[in-house]
C-alpha cells in the first residue's frame, strides 16, 4: 500500500512538499499517543432519470485534509479544503492543543500491506456520459413495456472515485484509490386507483460494467416490479407476538443495526453497549457466528486499508453464540488493550475516524428455509426491509418490512403491508432457532449512519427463524 513513486501523491498535486508536511506532523505528534495526516481527493457523479426525463445530473469534486492528534481519550482534529503547507501548519497548531499536560504512550503504527481489494477503476470515465443517459432511458422503457400497470419509473446511476492518503508520524505514506458505484431502480404500479412502489439497488467497488450488463439491470427492474405488484394484493398486517422467518441477504440489516453497532469498540469502552463487558459469555443461540470482514474483494463495505492506514481484517465477533471480540479503531484498541481490527472509518476528510462496521454478516447453517416455514403455525415471513431505529444502549429496535407474508399452518399465504418488527438485539439473538443454508450478501446498497457520518457498508445473512418477536401492524 506504499504509494508508488510514479504516481503523484495528493501532496505533490497540491504543490505541497511532503517533507515539510511530515515535519509539521512530527512536531504536532510530539508528546501524543497517536495521530495522522489524512488527505482525500474525491470526484463523484450522479444521474437521475425520473418520470420519462433526465431529472438531474450532478458532478462534484472535492479535496482536503484532516490532521489528528490523539492524547489518551482526547483527540484534537482540524481540517481544511485547502491543501497547503500553511493550512497544515494551522491545523497542526489547533489539533496539538489536545496533548497539553499529557504523558505520551506512543502507539505502534499499523502494519504495511500490499493487498488490493479493488482496481483503479474510474466510474466517471466509463461508460461515457451520453451512454449512461441512454441506459437510464432504456431502463425506463423496459419497465413500462413489461407491465401496463407501471405508471412511474425512476432510475439512477451514482459513481465515485476517492483517493485517500494517510501520512503517519513515522514517515510512511499509505495510499488507496477507492471506486464505488450503484444502480438504483424504483417502480410504481397502479391498479383500480391503488398505487404501490418498490425499489432495488446494486453496486460495489468497481466500475459500472458489472452492474449495467443487460441481464443485471433487467433483473433489477423485474425484481422491483415483482415487489410492487405483490404489494397491490397486500392486506393489513395483524399485530401480536409471533414467530418470524427472515429471508436471506438484505434482512441482515436487522443484524447490522440491532447487534452490529453494539459490537463497535467505542460503545463498549464507554460501557454504553448492551454487550459491554461480556467477552467470553454466551450472547446468542448456539450456531450463531457473526463476522465483520472488510477484506472481501469488491464488496461495497470493503477497504484495502481503513481510514487510519490499518489493513482491514476478518474479525469474528460472535462464535457459536459466544461473544469473542469487538470492532476497533486505533484509539479504542489502545484504550482497551486490544488489537486494531481495521475498522477506523470516516465519512470524509472533515470527520474524525471512529469504529465502524465494514461488511457485517452471520454465517450460514444447515437448516432449510422450507422447513422453517412448514414448522411455523402462525408467523411472519419477512423478505425485505426498509428503515429502522435502534437504541445502542439496550439494543431495542423497530424495523419496517417492505415485503412480508403471513405464515399460516406451515404455509406462506397472504402478503401483508404495514408490518414492523419490534424487539431488542441481545434477546433476539438468543431466540434464533434455525439458521439456513442459503447465505447471501445484500446487493451492494448499504449506507450506515453513526454520529452524523455515513459510510458504505455490506450486510449479509442466511434465512433465520426467530421465535416470539413482537410484530406491529393493524389491531388484531
């Protein structure tokens, strides 16, 4: 990951001497435990085709840096969108205030790596702008021709190329070029005055080619149309406590929100997570293994190195129901006496890093989805989810289902609308009684929010059966 000499660094492009920047950083870090100079240059493009016309086309370019000085549990941070020796000097003077009166215990720098999980693709360069517009028109026409009930189609393409460089106090410069793309499709259908909509999306860390192949985008349109038509026949969901069967893939967003955030190091260091102090204890049903892995090639949540320069890892969090680890950035690892796991992430140069998930998922088991359904007398089969809310302290969650069905006497029967799942993550983990053999990742659309910062993430799980969840819906 050391920057090749032939590739001009962000500092070189800004005509800022690397030696001078390092000298400023070294001076700022004297007497501190940790810190870095983080530089970033981003270009992004988005096109939205809505209701038969190009609604918007946007291009954005930004660059800047953030300089961090860490002393104990305190971090000083200053950033600017001007990259110059003078700006770095001003930022260093501000950030260094964090170390006043501090006795340093300097942290060892992250190990080096040559692993690359994605190429140097530039989603803005290929395909051409005109070809992207034609593709969106083709998606719109295909959806409308597919079903006469289609009354509105929205399709969008979003691409980004982000170059980051992390200059450490020991002089090492870590460079990462991060492509990211996404194709979204939304379809609205109408029947007898009733309208329903559904959405699909897909993407990852590469150029657009994989996701704009005709078979791929047509599958997306077909899936959005299928979900919308299903919801035309949906009845109000009955409420009450019942067994819930979750489909594979995207329903892992419940695991991500209700459990994943509670396993991030900062919450556990501060004792504010429902999982604090429980390493080595059983926190889930036997067979439940939860992993965060930012080192999977091409996945949306993957990074060759995190935003502190630490290579990403496969981190086992829960193994066969036993809590065995947390996700750490450098600060939480140092303060908890543990090893950084490559989970230090930030939204941009204007933000400090913190422990964040990358690709978080539950491993598959040996059970069959058909058996989970046939063994359920009265329950809910939840296939797709929308938004949700979670309290990190106690793990309580509320999730809205966008596609769900009743299970009656062991059979999937009527689609329902208005279904919400209510519970708490720690309890739900102990109520898992079947783990499917059909593991899937999400299609590459996850965005995770924490402390006002959003970062791309991956989600995955097999089908699951959870007994006795509260389902919110219409009055029984």
